[in-house]
């Protein structure tokens, strides 16, 4: 044997006999995660073990602390913590949409506004002030049509707003441009929500059901949200149509809700029977103007809701509607008593009496700008898509463009519609039917 071999053998036997690891078991080639432990850390570990062994109650306390810490991090409330009342106000804003959520988490108040009414009125700011609102955590605008984004600029300029959500679809209307300018100037955060996103604002959970993406289809791609407070759920879909509703169903997300705001003001374009069945609401609420020219709510929708045994309320009949819930139970108060029927005007159905004296009196909407002296003209800012086709040079395609581009400051503004030039504007004005 050579000398080197004997020395190696001797060193190996010596290391094994002393109980030490051979060099190959440490460092990068180790089969486990090796961590050096200092004397200080060993003493800490020994103290912890000794403490647990000497005081069995400490383990129980530690587990409770960990559970409380986990609840705080995940946003879950401890099982014995009761929720304060949440109020969902479906504000009477005529032929438009606006809803206000108010609730507290301890001493922390929260306020959320979904849609902002029509550009011709000031009901939203007036109503929020009547509820002592001074700041808003979140403003959601379902889509850029003037009857949903209409008073966004006033809201942004009147209240301190933390964040604004929009679909991302745009409009060339002055109302949209003013609203976006107000958002930018406010310094509020901005987000475009997409299907599958989840948020928590205090004890309120928000699930985004729609849109998955956008392609410029304003109504169809309305921001649609499911609000969950305790076990009570509210669903808002803006002007999403029946095809969008079916997309929500096919997303695999839970869309069940106790209270649904019917899409597109109760129009026949929304509220697919399969969608209503999947949502399985106990209460349906729509927002529409009394005697509106669109025929909202649609006869098919009213019949579907009533045959399904769902309670039906509408702002045209009931005025402002307030749902109050503690997260488990809820009750509904209305500004007026009345029963919804297809194509009702609200005036003929309402008793004019308040069902709840705590609700503020209704605010009269501001009259349309440049209202004509006679009633025979076709108001291009409020007439239905069918009605505007009575104007010369306005066929089905241009009628839809007209609806999408509203509001107009004057008849001359119709030049914003593709194919309407100075000559056609002159003919439209000469006809005398179109007005603002």
C-alpha cells in the first residue's frame, strides 16, 4: 500500500469515529437544505421548546393569534363579527342609471357609486349630498353612453373620489370627453376591470363578470359586477345585452344574486330567460323614466319577471328604491307606492305617496337644453332609434350612430355622423323635424 492511501483511510476512520460529516455531505452537493444554526438561534429554539412544554395554554393562545392574523390578511371577518347595515340606493334619475352603496366597517365608512345618471340632470350630486356623502371610494361607469356617464364630471368635481372604473370603450360625445377630463384632473386612480377579477372594499366583495375584452361595442361590453355583502348579493350589468348575459353564464363564474338590476332599463334587448333563471333573483329593479319613448320596461321582460315569482320594482313607478341589508336579511323602501306593468308611465301607477318618509323627496330633472317650443319635433337627444329614422337622411345605420354619439348641442352637430355633410344638414334643418 502506498502512503497516500493509508493516510486517506486513517482520516476517514478518524472522522467517522468522531461523529463528523465527511466533506462530501456538506455544501452544494448536499441532498437536503443545510442551514447553519448559530448558538444564539439554538438558545432561542431551546427557550421556545421549554416555554411550550412548561405552559400548554400558550400553544392555544398562539393558534388563536395566528388565526386572527390570517383573518386580517385575507380580509375574512371573525365568525362572531356582525356586519353593519349596507344601503343600496337605486336613485330615480329618469331615463338613466345611478346607484349608491353606503356601508361601514367599524368606524370606517365606504361609498360606491355605480353609473352617474344623464347629462341633462343634476340628480346624482343632489341626492348624494342629501345622504351626507362627502367622498366616494369607487365610481364605476358601466359604459360611455350619456345616460350612464352623464354626470360624471359633476361628481368628480364635487366629491373626493378614490378610484374610477370604466370599460375602456370610448365615445366622441362631449359628455364622455368632459367626464374623462374631470377624472384626469381629479387625480383619482383609474382601472378597466375584466372578467374574473376580484376585489374587496372593506367587508364588500366585488366580482367582475364582464367584459372579458373590448371591441368598441359600448352596450354589449358594459362593466358587469356582482357585489357580495355577507350572504346578500347584488348584480349590476349596465346595458349588457342578451348575448353578453349568455357569455357571463358560460364563464363558469357564480352569477347568482338576490337582487338584480335589470339590464338596459328593463329593455327587451336584455334579461334573457336563461340568464334570469341562472341568476335566480328574489328581487328585480330597473331604472327608467316615466312615460319614456323607448317603451321601457319591455312587456316580455315584465311578464318574465312576474311569471318567475320575482318581486319587481322600477324607478318610473316607485321613485328612488333603497335596499337595506345586514348581510343576511334585507328590506326594501320606495319613494312611491306603485305596481309595475308593461309600458306603464309611472304617473298612472303611482299613488304619489312616500312608502318611507325617510327617503328624500324626488328631484325634478333639469329640462333638456334648447327645448323646442312645440312638441312635434323629434328630439335627437332623447328619441328612440325608431323615432329618429323619421328624420330625412337618417336610416337604420345612421340612427344607431346617432344614438351612440348623443348628446348633441344642436342639429348642426349631426355632422359628427358618418355620411352627414353640410348639404344634408341643411336639408335636415329645412325639414324642421329634428331638434335638441
